[in-house]
C-alpha cells in the first residue's frame, strides 16, 4: 500500500528523493550545456563528461535515489569521450563515420522539444487555475524594461547552489560538536517558520543556522521535500542568478 503524498520520513537514512520526480540525465546535460554556454551541436564532451560526473558524485553523496538511467548516461558519455579520442576517418570517404555525439544531440533536441511543450501546458494550467501569482508579477511594472523576470528553478540549479554553499562551508573554522542529526520533518518546520517571518528568503540564508555537513544535507533534502509537497516555490533571477524561496499560499494557509 502506497503512503500518502503528504507523508515523509523523519530519518535521512530511510528517506530518498526519487530524481524522476524532478529531472533526469538529459535535463542535467542541457543544464550543463546552458551553464557553459556551448553549442549543442558541438558539445565539448570531455568538459561536459567531467562536470556530469561531479554532479553524479554529489547526487550519491546526498544519498539521493540515483535512477539507473543516470548511471547509463554516465557510461554513454564516457564511451563517447573514448570514441572522440580515436583517430577520425577521412570525411571525404563515401560513408564517413558518424560523429559520436550526433545520436546524443538528437536525443537532447527531442527532449528539449518535449519539455518546452510540457512547460507551455503547465503555464496555461497555472494561468487557468489562478492558484499562484509569480513573484516577479508584482514588481515588474515598477522595475521597468531592464528588469529580468524570475524563473522557476530546476533541480540541477539547486544542486549547483548547494555545491557553492558546501564549498564556502569548508572555509569556515571547524567546531567539534556532538553528532546529532536533525529529523527532516523538524527541519521542514524550522524552514517554514523562517519563511513565515519574511516574504521570501535567499537560498544561502537557509543554511545560516547549520554548520555540519550532515545538517546541510538534511536542509537540502528538506528543501526538495518541501518542493515536492508544494509547500514552497523556488525562483531564480535570470538563467543563473540568485535563487529565492517563496512560501506557497497553501502552506501559509495551513499554519
């Protein structure tokens, strides 16, 4: 019997985020291509493979539920990289060898078209139901033409921001404290209380009151759970700007 959507586990050991509820490996590749501002038809496969593997290591470090397709894509990228290192056949031949990246590019383009269609349907549904006013809608008329509207954040933009938080945390003086993991539901309550005190909160601000790596991971997992339960909405200024967290109206009404 499946548990209700509203439920979540208190222990990090027993809790796992299913990545297919967010994005898959093709979305990660598209994220990396956009972040590096490279041509999708001429992917620097060595760079993208290295960065993909870094994200995969972070996913495993967070103990997220790594879908098999993420591992398959990692193997595919490594295979393409190895083929790119081999001597290329003469392009003047009658049947020149296909660029090892071409099949991947076709999949990425097809996936992009699918996601764009799905996002269009989602936007129409949101407008029809009028359940949420985008934060930028209130300030855009006042900000003028130079204002860059906020966009909903994808999983991998969140992970990139979390990587930055973890890197900065390594530079802080280490304080030896007894290991005591915050239960995820307790952390969710703490974060909701924080968001109740202000209209919005910066992503980095959510980690101000935690110092250990374990508590930072719990905070990030709690954030993903809050997104899944639609307790919060997460937006980003521009493509790779600052990330801000907004408490959803349904969550505000329940408190």
